[in-house]
C-alpha cells in the first residue's frame, strides 16, 4: 500500500498523523497531570518561565505536604456547630430590635459585602431562633462546640476554629466561591486544589495529584467548576474517584472484555505514534503531556485499586471510622480512603459531603434539628477518626485538614424551625499541617450574625493552605491573567 498516495487522503501525512493523535489523545487530557510533567519541565516551563518564578517556589519553608479538604454542601449552621451562641436561647422568639442587640441590623456589613444572585430572595429573619442542640467546652483547651460534634470534641486540642469567615454570595453559588474566591456571577476560575497542583505537582508517578471523593456539587452551584482548573488547564483539575476497589476511576477502565495485555499493547502503539510526531514537533508541550497521560492512566488502573482497598485495614481502624454502622459507613469509607491517598503521596484530596443534585443536604430552611442531627451523625465520627489516625501514623504534622461549608445560617427563624442562608459570618475548622490546635480565632457578634473580630474572606483560607505548603499565590500568577487582591487573600497567621 502506498501511504503517500493522494488517493488515500488530501492531507499531508504529518498533518493526518497530528489530527489522528489529537483526536485519540484528547480524551485523556484531563489525566495529563502536572504530577508527572513537573519532572520533565513541561508544565512548569509553560507556567513560570515568563515570570521568572520557576526557581523561587521554595522561598517559603513548607509546613505541610498534603491537604484533605472536606466540604459540607448546603451551608452548615455555625451556631449548632463551631460557634455556639447562648444569647439565642436568652432572646428566643424576640425580634432583634426588641433586644439590646438591635444595632446588629444597622451594621454596614449587612449590605456592604453582599452581592445577591437573586435580589431580595433571602432575608435576615430578625425573629431569633434558639439553638437546637446543647454545647460544652471540651478538651484541655476548653473550646466550646456543639454536642452534635462530640467526637471532634474529643480531638479538639488538635483543631483550630476560625469563627469569623464571610463571603459575598447569599445563594448557593457560594459553593463555587468558597473554592475559587470569586462570585459565581463572575464565572469559573481555578480552584484552591488546582492551584496547589499547579504549584507543586505530585509526590508520586502512579496516582493523580488532585483527587475528588464523594459526589461533587450540582450544576446549579458550580458543578465540576468546584474542583476545576479553568485557565490553568485540565491537567490541573481534580480527578474524581469512586470509593470502590473494583472501579475506582470512572471511565478509565477498558472494560471486562478487554485483556490488560491487549490494552497495554494499544497504549504502547499510541505511545510510539505520539513519539514519532514528537520528533517532528519537539517543542509541543501538549503532545508531551498527552504521551505522559497515557502512561499514567495505564499505571493508575493497577495502583488505585490497592489504595482504595479500605478492606485491607484492621477491624479496629474500620470501627474507628464507623465502617461497621450505617450512618457513618459511607463517609467513613471516604475519610479512610483520603488517609490512604495522602499516605500514598496524593497532594490534595477533596471530599464532598451532602451533595444531593441541588443546593445540598445541609441547606436546612426547615427542620434544622432533624437535618443537622442526622448529617452531623454521618460526619462527626469519621472526621475525628481521620485526625486520630493521621496523628497516630505521624502524618498529621504534614497533612493539613480543612472542614468548611459555603456559608452559615441565620440566627433568626425561617419557616417554623429552620434557618436561611447567611454569608455574613460563619466558621471553618483546620487541623494538622503546622496549624495550632486548641484555639479559636476571630469572632461573630453575640447572636452569630456578623463576623466582627479578625474578619476573613474565603481566600484568606486559601492563602493559609498555600502558605503552609510553601507557596504564595502572588508568585503563581499566570501572564495575561491578572488577579485581584481579593483573589490572593492573606494567610491567617494567628492560627499557624
């Protein structure tokens, strides 16, 4: 056969091959992780060479190597979790302006930092709703947290609570904002996990550097953008995993009808074809990335099932995470796999809890007591077990654990027994990775309405994570992609 015959194609041979390689390779582009390319200088050269920052990434001494980022979808109440407010019980049923605290509703923060997605949809609800659960001081530090978080209370001396977070979106686009730092009306931007991946790459050659566990947020609230990389490129986006050793990586398995040897031969053929093209186009970094993506995808198929295999853990560990009981089994498995992933060198693990195809399970507009008691019972024990397990294995010092939610809930009633969205003041928790334990930083007012002391926009949390990893977001800027000061945030040094 004369492959140069014009009867076969009107395109030059090189052009045909390039098109073929592109068509065949782009399906795996999302797996072309900076994890592997950092060693070859492919991604890092593209990202930093023009700014001169490539040799400056180690200017900070990192305190952490890994991050486990736990996100509770829908908006957990700060009063019934990490920031109890006894004044709500004292003034229950009264309107705020009937109490000595009426100046709270005159605060400039009420409108100054609010950017409504749907104007007038959510209100401040001035009639005060009492706390729906008890609370007590726990640990030698005496931090006051809700009884729905009693297991976390058992390790509270390893935890830092930040009680003064705020954001600008009072609808569930705040889920996207929590991860990118930008209001949903502005579109999608790189997420905190993708910046970590971009800045540091991987600690191993056989696993993704940025993994996502649990059901991601719904399309209404940002969808895949909550673990996406946007202009950084798909190679820096989170890779979604199933907590199932038989099928840990969706869409990557060749299927039961294809033998591993057969698939390996296919990859080898594609690799040879790609390398033939690479000889002609040695400066094509995307082609090099594609070659690496096939190699990584093949290796992940054999590596991931072993990492995801929580059945290999002792009965004691499985019981500690709650794998032996229904309420905690699912999230316990996910937390245990998160530990196994960071132990295996995965840089950033993002866990979602409460995704339900809509606003999220934590969105308690009514029935807050039933809602939060059920959901806290699902996550409290596994989260506490994760911290204990990391600590006993010597991993907590180098693993930063973050527990967050997109906003809080109103101090006032919504309906008869719920709370509305509340972006003005809410809480997050951090542990490990160089974070001080047993401290509370920042404060809301007496009823938990406004963050009033040491206020922190959500990108301050991002800056804190990057700082502990030895990164400064200002040195990660991309030419032609100017970021605002608000995008960068400021590390919360008081908890470090």
